[in-house]
C-alpha cells in the first residue's frame, strides 16, 4: 500500500506517494499555489484559503485514484499564518500568510509587534499568527462569524476529513507565538491581557495522532509545520544526527529533549516532548548565488553575455576548497535575524592572493563559518555530539564543494536523502505513524534512504 504526503507551501503545493513497505517514491507532483490576493493593508500578504484547499483536494484525489489503495495521508505546510473559520468549519477569511507585515505598522509610539512584546514580555514578530490576530483585534477587523483560527494545513486536514473543529499540532501552535511549548498550552493570561479572546484558539496536541479519515476511510494525520516535516523526512536517526539545510538561507538543526532556548537559536517542538534546536542564516545559498552573479558581471566586462556560470564556479570551488593564504569571508550579506543591519566583508587580501580562486574559496568557507558558529551554540545546549551528518536543499545537492567543506568541518561524511521533497516525505512518514501503519515515528523513519 501507499501513503500520501502533502506540503502546502507559499509558492507551490507538493505531494509525494511513497510505498509504505520500501519507502520508494511512487510519484512526486508539484503545482503552483498561485492564490495570492491583493493586500488589505500596507504589507498585507493574503492568499485564497479555499482556492488552496480546492487544489489540495484535487491533487489528493488524482493521486488516490492512480496509486490506491492509500493507507495514510500526512500534511505539512507554511507556518505562522492564520485562517478564520466559522462554527461549521468553513473559512470566513483569506489566509494571512507568514509574510504578512501588518505587525510592523505604527501603533502609538512603536508598532503592533513592539506593543505585544511590551505587554507580554515575549518575543514576537510580524507574520506570527497572534501578531496578525492582535492587529485584527485592535482594528475591529475579525471577520463576522469567525469563532476559531487555524493554520492552512490544519484547514486542509479538516476539509479532507469533514471536521468542523481544528486540532493543531504543537509545531504549528508554537509558530504563532505566545505558546508554552514545554507544557503544550496557550499563554491564555498573556493573550487575554492584550485584549485578545483565548476562546478562538484551537485545541492543541503534542502527539502523533490522526484527526479523522477521508470519506473513503483513509486516516489523515494531524498536520505539522513544514520545518519539522523536513527534519522528519531527512533524518533517519534523529537522536544521533545533525541536519544542514542549504536553500536561499541556511539552517543547522539537532533534536533535543530539554527545552533550552538560546540566543540566535530557535527551539521548535517536534511533538511527544521532543524539540529541534535550529540555527538559521539569511544568506546560505544566496551568498553563493551572489558570488556567481559577481563573476558573471565581471565576465560581462569582456563581452560575455551567456548562461549562468555555476558550472565554472563549482569547478573552481572544488579545486580550491583548501588554498594557500586564504581570505576570511563574512557572508552575512543580509545581516542576521537579530541584527538586520550587519553586512558581509572579505579580509586577508594581499598582492599575492587577490584572485578569483581565493574569492570562491573564501565564500564557501564563509557560508560554513556562519553555520558552524550556530552549531557551536547548539552543542553548548548540551545536545549530544552527532555521529551522522545529513544534508538537504539544492544548495548542497548541487554543490559538491560545499558538501566537502562541511564534511571537513564536522569530520563526518555528508548523507543526502534520495528523495528531494523532504517536507512532503516527512509528512507522509508522520501520517504512517499516526495511522498505526508503524508503531511510532522512529520506526517510520527507517524508510528513509540516502544517495
């Protein structure tokens, strides 16, 4: 039998069908989300929630018909955003996405975000579900008939099963802010003190459970956040592995059992009293893309006006992972999450080493330096030393030199998942465990294979 994993992203919706015995991907589909709506306020980022669900239901139906019988469905999606629903479980609002920046609009002598921080004493950001809800509350903009809120992936689980009430996983709840991840409950006192009604918040579970079944009797798991799903779908042995993901930004993640939020790290619930400590950079693959663009711009001075030069840059990178008289690069070209004004730099340049090879080598190592600094902070949280290094994201799949740099830093061989849709795959594994096809999530993860 097969399982379906659904990943509801901001720009695309992806689905995989995996064999529940071998873990082999039987089918992988990605379609455009394409449901953006005009903003209702400056910085408002909205999508049509029901149009997203129509696409999810159609995609699920096609895959079920072609690859049935299906034994389980798992769902993950873009975190932080909110949808308002009525008593019947129908959306009465668009999806206010994680990109929504109304929290940065002015309020009194600051912003909605700064006011929330002052009232609660907790870190909040624009785009967080309860930041958006705070703006809606203060501006009388909560839709008529709204009785609950949920994420878009919670809403998908409801529509697949016919539920009228959402059941939210801790991975989604924590992304809204003002959630006690240790005790898996909303900070109702603080929420009420800000003038928000806690009764609109959904029930939360920390367990790997189903929320119901489709009309055909297929169990559907409680939906989870996309970051947690990607970790589940990439890491086979969670207790002994470190995951490095390299997309536009970069991330380093490890699982722990003790909640220990530290500076520059995020503690994200995995469920069942487990957490991942995550360190994120704003320039990971983006730094390498800037390097390629710079080299292409220089080539254009000599008349070159052709295709991207990644192949040439990758070749130079492989030949110069280690180089005499190396430069030192700070690749924080977009700053950090806490210090947005920081900028990158190159130092150690002399008459003898001012060349393209040193530039490429320095950029590679600068990307790794930022990740390793965050990894050091994770290790400082008394997380066990890993024995396996996992890599995911196109920034590592397509860049063998960067993989070699990380292997040297960690002293471990980097393993790349054989499947590319890590989040959708992780959602499918979560669905298999929740549906009882496997005894638990660790057993389901045994299906993961590496290149």
